[in-house]
C-alpha cells in the first residue's frame, strides 16, 4: 500500500464552505408564510364559509330549548272554596350513560326509589345512548330531595305540577281529573282544559356532554299561568247530596244513584252527584264504571215523571183544563191488546188528580186525544231528545222515537214515561222550566254565566202544572208525602220504571225517581233524584219511598244554607206540615164499569 503524501504547506490547504445563512432564513420565512396563509385560509373557511353549519352542529350538541313548567288554574266553587289545585312536585330523571358509569350506585338508588335494582339497571341499559330518562314522576319535594342528597352521578330533578282535589269522591264526577302531564282527561278538567292549562314557557340553556345545565342563555317565551275557574257548584250542598244519596243506595241495595240540583232562575248547577264514586287523587285504583258521570251519560225511562209534560200538551191543545173529568175505572185500560193499569182504582177524577194520584190510565186516555206531533213537540221544547248544552264531555241527548212511528199504544206508554229515555240533567232542566214560569235555561257549571233562557211555555199553563205538582207532596193517596220539608211548600212528581232488559222489562228491577221544586211559592231549587236497580233484593222500590226522602233531606239542608225564608208559616202554629189540599175530584157516577178487559204485554 502506497503511503499518502504529506502536505508540504498546511496553510495552503483548501477551506470547507459554510451554508448561506441568508438563504436559510429566506426558506424558513417562506415556510412560515405558507403555513400562515394556510391557517388564515382555514380560519376564513371555518369562520365565514362554513360558520352557519358549524354553529348549528355545535348548538345541536350543547344548546337545548327546555320548557318552563306552569301551574294549572285553580277551580273554585261559587263561594271561593278551592276544589282543584296544582301543587309543585319534583320529577327525578337520569342520564343513563353517566349513571351506568357508576353502576355500583344503582342498588343504592333503587332502594331510595323503592324499586328493584335489576329492573332499574335494565331500564337504564335500554335507554343507554340517550341523555334523559325518568326515574320517577311527581314526587313530593322532600322525598325527591332525599334521593338527590345521595349525590349519585347522573341523577337530577325538574319541577312539575300535580293536581289535587280536596273534596275527593264528593265532586269526582263533576271535576274529572288530569293525567301525569297535567292535561284534563274527564269532566270539567277536560271541558275547560284550554282555559285552565295555561302555556308553558321556554328557555335556552347550554348543557355539557353529560346533560348538566352549565349556563342559562336566554328566555325564549315567558310562561303564562292557567286561568282560574269559578263554578256554580256549591260544595256544601254537593256534600249534603253525596251523603244522602250514598246512604239511600246502600240502604236499598241499589246499583247506582244520581242527583242534580239546579237554580231554576238561571240554570246554574248547584250540585251533581253520583254513587258509586271514586277518589280522583288515586285514579289508578278506580274502575271505568265508577268514573262515569251517570247524571249526564246514563239514560233511563222516566216513568211517571213524564206525566206533567203530557198534561202540559193537553192544556196546550185546548181540549183539557185542570178540572176536566177523566174516568179511570176500573183502574185498567186496554189499548191494541196491551194492558195499562194503575196501582189502585182511582175512579172518576179530574186532570189535576191524574198528577196527584199518578194515574197511568188517566194519562193514557188523555194522550189518545192528542197527536204524536203535539206530544213530541212539547217534549222537544222542554229539552228532551237532545243534549242540554251544558258542555259536559260525554253528555248524551236521550231518545224520543220519531212521531211517525207512534201508534196508539206507543202514545199511551210515552204519556206515562215508557218508550223514551232521558238523563237526570234533562229532567232537572225540564222541571226548572216549569218552575220558572215556562222559561227554559241551558244548564251551566260556571257561576254568573249569561243565561237569559227561552220561553217554552206560557206562564198560565206553567202555573197550572205547578199547582198540580204541589198536590203530589201531600197525604196519601198523593204519592210523595215523604218529599215534604218542614216550613216549606214543595212541588214535585214521583216516578217508578221497570228497567229495560234484553227482550222486554225486568219484573223486579226498577228505577226510582223524584223530581221536586222548592219553595213551591217562589222556586229557588229544583232537584232530581234517580236510584237505579232499587228493590232488586225484595225491598221498597217506588220513587215516593226511595228517592223522595233523599230529596227532602238534601233540600232541607240546602234551603237553610242558602238562607231561603220559609214560605209555610202556618206550620209554625199548626204543629205539622201544611200542604195544599188536593182539588176534590168530580163525583163518580153510579155503576161505573171497566172500559177494557185485561191483556198482557205492557209495563205497569
């Protein structure tokens, strides 16, 4: 190997070149400039070009519009007593994702809520991926706060309102109830839901990824509380009616009962009760049959309570007067092969006594002198066969067969209350029209509702029928002595009807009715009592024995609560009830005989 040649002159060796600093700086500047331009371009793209889209996406993840709960309006009775109020409650909810991350706390939460831990875990797992699931709705605030005090991650609360009904079962059918979301479901809660509910507010908030509110951004819409509602109902009279009707239904082993009380001067409903009832504060433990307002949804054949309207038609026709004689001998009457009968042979009586003694034979004979159009016209003008217009949800209009289908026998049976059906509220409206000198008012549940009424009968005829009704509440053989009220005159009419069943009429099931007016000299109250399926166990079932005493008991208390002065002052001195003496019937001719032979196939 050849050795390298040594350098003779080290100072003359070539020197290595250094990189150009200026070029390096220039290159760096170019790179930084390009990067800066890229950042600026990206910023413009994000902040200008795609700003709306990105803002929408961000808001969708963190910005929420949440409702502001609002209380439902309070319902008051006519004297300012609260009947339905909304109370603030707390509803517990959870973020399933956050809570499942602390699954070891689920058993503790389940114990606090009183639920099964396994079921709760399954519920959370089924909702995993969502931000919200209810744990329990409408808890009392103290109970909810006790759960929140456990500081379990993901568990939160929100305010809601729950409806409370202080009168319980007494007013359940009138008021109805609301559902868990505070919307009216039945009764006046449903009928006036738009007025009572108000409008929830709305606010915008920012929530973090776990659903927690970290900032209130703005109020979008202010909450509007529900409006209050003042009813025509008098809760004191309502309570009296409920207690008396309940006692009668239990005593008579009846299936159900209804009572309606109206002010005949304006149609205001002062009380409406039904038995059986239910607790509106615990609707889940009631049955649909218990929740039905039978006074407006159930119909019945009215029996003899229809006779005053048959007599009204007769007086309108000009063919009859209160003293026109009617021969009811021998207490039975055959029409088209069907038998009509009275409970006793009333002999030769006048039109007034057809009402006093409640004669089916007399009413039938009178009806045969009238046309179906005349009879149906009077029934319709008094409000039968159509809804009363009260506005109560589910109210039915009853049924009157078309007049063209009426034969002689149908006319006769309609004359004493068979072959048609009515509601308790319709009966109350019709009797109130008689009490107000022939003026019919639309029944209303709202106090002070403008309700001038319409004239459906002349004062003269209404007064004549009213005088006949006063004779009913007198000593036997008048049919309603038990409807009498000490110190007050009473007018009214009893009714007893066999209940319709498949194929005809039941032989031992009845509807017992009484429709009454007090004080008879200056009517302030009209009451209708219907006890259904009375006497099914072999007991008493006549309207004068079953329903009339309920009327007397309730109205006696109601008159005193309303400070209505007595109009039967003579009783204070005579020592007993004073009732108008029945109009003496014309003398019965000697040798009166039966007008028809018995036959089968008609209800009594």
